[in-house]
């Protein structure tokens, strides 16, 4: 029997624990910020070859294999999962589809506003506005039949893979000349110029990027309908298969690009390699989310301090996604510390890891103090007409 987001009869527990926290999505969101930081950090340094060559090669290999074009896929899957969770919660509380659709579109609008502010005021590496625009355009898909979700995801996977492949080939060609494509050469000399520089390109960049979100977002909605991460114990066999197959496919499909980047393998089939790298990144991102569900099963109710802290980070993922950008701005831009010429590829990735660890500690400190993420609080206040009792949302964005 078909399951839709507006039919909770197949999920008897959904009506009773719809407001409870789910550990697996929070763990996935908390971990997700690590590959995102690693994927972004090298974009802010001028010369990737500074420092020990062996360390730079190792960092480039690991980043290509596990972070680049895969962190985003995990991010968008979890975004779709959050939309499914939100829809089920609202339906369980008695909201009709018209009210839910209005909430989703209002949420999409404010995500666009927050994303625009993020790209303008911090750094121009934004996915939040892309989420918002995608939600505005495709809100009806949240209640579509499973078959429609599947076909739409499959169809959009083609242009998404082509776009990501083109970006990869272009970046690889530039890196091969010793002049990697980074933000460093085009950083504005002062903050006002920095804010104004990206404004003309923001609408087109956001619109084009929506195609990259859809293939990963729709499987997330499908998974939320079945509460795969909310009730991982019930779905452990499926999660094992998804994690094992997804991560194996990702490893097989992305290894050639990683080897090419460090000069360990050469081929004339650059576009094919780039396409495989982008395409299998979606499988890897979903596989990592499934692995988080398996970890949640293993942890059970006996959460240690690390699990609790990582979940706290996941509950505040939008806040700390923006926090990462604030740190990049503070470290690398000419009008701040201007460290863009002082570190290479490996050093920038090391900064990303340290930033992630610091984020875990800060998020856990906020948990202990009883503070929600300010970005999550803001989004919730803007999205809901009437403020509900304060609690940490199970959505990655409020």
C-alpha cells in the first residue's frame, strides 16, 4: 500500500511520539558539518601546495573521497527528511494540507532570506537559499506519491550530475595549472565591497543550484514517511543495506577522481570520472545518513558524553553552518586576519577539523545552558504565525 506524507496510518507511533527527539537525524546532522567544513576550507586559501607535499596529497585524497560532492548530498537528504518530519508533525496535530503547504512555503521564503544574508554578509558558499527556493517551487511534492518522488529524483539526477561534473572538470583543469579555483584571488579589500560583490550573481547562482538539491531531497522525504531514522530499530536490515551499498558504490565511483587529483592515476576520460564522482556522491551521502541510524541503534538509550554533544550539534546545525562561514570570514579575508596566503591545502583542512571539534564543544555548552541555536529560533519564529512552546526542533533548519 502506498505511503504518503498525509497518511500516517502505517506509522501508529507517529501520532504519539511526533514531538519526541530522534537521535539518528541529530547524529547525522552533527557529523555532516565535518565533511562540509572540509569541503569548504580549501576554497579560502591561495596556494594549495604550501606545506608538506605528502600531507597536501593525503588531504586532497581524503577530501575528494569523503567530502566533496558527498557532504552536500547528505545535507540535502537530511533536509528532505526534515520536511517529511515537519509535514507528519503538522498533520498529526490536525493541520490540513492547505495550512501545511502555506507553512512550507513561508519556511522556504525565510530560508531564502537567511541564505541571502549568509552569502552577502559572510561568505558566498551558501546552500540555505537554494533549499528555500527549492521548497518554494516544489512544496507540493512533499505529499506526492512515492512513484512521483522516485521519478522526479531520477530525472533531475541527470542535469545535477552534468552540472557537478562540469564544475569538477573546470576545477581540476585549473588545479593542474597550479592556479586552483578558490575565492582567495577575488576577495574584496574591505567589508563593504565584499558585501556588494556577490549581489548581482546571487539570484542566478541560487536558481541554477536548485537542480543539485532535488535528487537528494526527495529520497529524504520518502525515508521520513517510513520513519527510517526516527525508528531505526524497526528498519535495521534496510539501513544496513542502504549504508553498505551506498558507501560501497560511493567508494568505487569516487576513487578514480581522488587518485587523479593526487597524480596517482591518469586518464583521458575526465568527464566520465567526474560524472561518476558526482553521481555516486548521492549514494554515499544517503549511505552515511543510514549509517547514523545504525549508530543510533548501537548507542540506544545509553548515550555517552560524545554522542550527546554530537547530537546537540545536530540540533543546532543551521546555527553552526553559519558559524563556520563566520570563522572563514574572520580567518581568511583581507579585512580580517588575512591568512589566505599562509596555509596550504592540508592546513586548511586541519582548520576545518578543529572548527568542527570546537563546534561540538560549543553546541554541548549551549545544551547544558539550555540555549537553542539562535538561527533555529529565528527561523521558527519567522515561519510560524503563532509561536509554539519552546523546544529544540527536529529539523536541521529550525
